[in-house]
C-alpha cells in the first residue's frame, strides 16, 4: 500500500488514457525511435521502408500517429489506415484500400491540361477529370493493361507525376502508413495474393525512384510473414522494435501528466517506484494503473490519506486485460502456458525442448516435443504466443507470465 501526497480536488480531469491507440498525455522514451524513423523521411530515393513492431501495449499506434505531423512538415503527403483481415481477403480489396487511401490526400489537387495530355492512354471518349479523386484513380486503374500490379503501379506513378507538376508547391511524395499489418496475408488456396501485391508494387516503384514510402506497424509475427511472402522484404525494411520503457522514461510517463499547477495529486517516490514495478514499464499498463490510482485518490474524502490497493488493481487489470486472452486457451494449453511461465527466459525467448524439459520437472505427465509444437501452433493462432524466424517462441502478451503465476496462486 502506497500513500499519495495531497488532498483531492474533484474538478481536475484524470489525465491518463489507457485506451487502444490513445495518445498519452506525455509520450515518454521514444525520442530515439522517432529520430531514427524520421531520418528515413529524408531519403531522396527511397531504399528503405519502416517496419514498426512490438507486443500489444508498447505504443506502436501512438508512435505511428506521432510520425504524421513530422512527415508532413518534411513535405510528404501522409495516408494511413488499419489493415483488417477483410482488406487482405482478396487482391481487389487491397487495391480498393490503396486507391481509397491515395484519394483521401489527393482529391484536392487539380489536374492541369498539360499533365492530362501526357496521359494519352486514357480513352478519348472519357470526360477529362479535374481533380485527383477516387473516380479518376479508378479510371486509370481500369484503363491500364496488364496484371493487377501493373495497374496499381501506373496509378501511383501518375499520381506522383501530377503532384510533381505543382512546382514549388509540389509534395515530396506519399507515405502509406498501415497499422495492425500482421493481419495481412496471401491466400494461395483461393488464388489471392494481396500481401504479395503490396510488397511487389512498392518494391518496383522504389526501384524506379517513384517517391513513395511504406510504413507497416504490427505484432512481431509481421516480419517473418513478410519475408516468407517475398524474400526481398528483408532488404526493404528497417525494423524498429518497441519494448518496455526504461526506468527513467517510465518515471516521466507517470509524473509529467500531473505536473500541472492545477493538478491536486503528486505521487511520492515510493508510489512511482511501485507503479513502475507492477507495470514492467509497458506504456499501456502505466496508463491503466495511473488512471486507476488517480480515480481512487480523487474519490476519497478530503480528510482521508489515500492509498494504492496494489492487489486489487492487479485483480482488475487481470480481469480487464488478461482474462479474455486466457479464456482462449484450453485446460491443457493453460497447463502448457503455466510451464512456460516458470521458465527462466519466459519473458524473452524459449524453445520447444526447454518447455518439454521443464514440463517433466513440474507435471506428473509432461509434454513431449511433438505435442508442444502442435499446441504452440494453436496458441499462436489465438494470439498468445508467436514464433520468430530463429525457431524460438515468445509470449505474445506483455507481463503474461506474471498473470499466469497469479492465476496459479489462487487455484
């Protein structure tokens, strides 16, 4: 139990925001990553794209959103959206997604007669379009001969040509930023290759020095999927991996939002250290715990000395964040996860053999490697573990091992 330092004032709004992708009141500990990515925005010829990856709750979406104004100040047009499973269900869906995203940022651009005259492949019967909107982009796509990739490349080439025609007011190019990109996939059984199309189009355009840059943000499963789809994807992207915050950055994330003179609450050093300890420095958990602590404190009578009920907060966090994921696993899979939680490297990487050996120490009936591989595959599909390219596995949810141990303790 930790004390907070001042009496409450009900009129001050809670500054902490533990929502999905909500920008925190202070973005702590990401200056180095932002600076590194912004250097790629300075490329005169794009040779590297951005791959932003990390577990849930590390702030990928927040960091992605913070890049937009920086890119715009550097002369880029910025278009972004979430990649849903529906988007990559078919090649046509992927094309519609990209054309729509382009039109959102280009529909205000006027197409000069001089530029339009260079687009001689357009049918003579068409009425000349005056703006670079979705209908015009779709017309270019439909009128271009060749495969889907040929059509999409031509659309983007013409778009960049029109942007360049604006002379001193021309934009540097277009950045396409896609969150939740781990949802993308090809579907060979149906003859649909939307992810391959995305990679092929951007790789081809960048070889021709067309000014487009791709940013993909997603879970750690994303990079292996990209490389499995196109081997050259390994050379297309610079990877930025987000993890937990340092102790110093965690402290800033906790303290900065309540530094306002009007804020009635000030955390003691002991309280700050406790919050860092129970959140592991993960941005989402910091926002979650701080919001709960703030609400508890602000609701106390003025003559009370408020405290932090750590066990109660962890119980609420377990219910709100972990429990839904835990229920996705079968009883036997939970036994396996409980074994994994006891590994020394449970929060890093582990192998099938390590899990098998540990299971024989802890369980009357241990798991054999073959059974573990099958179960890990199912747990990966459920979003509880993931496999990296080195043949090792990791828990896909931050602090999951601690939750599992708490579950075991109450059984």
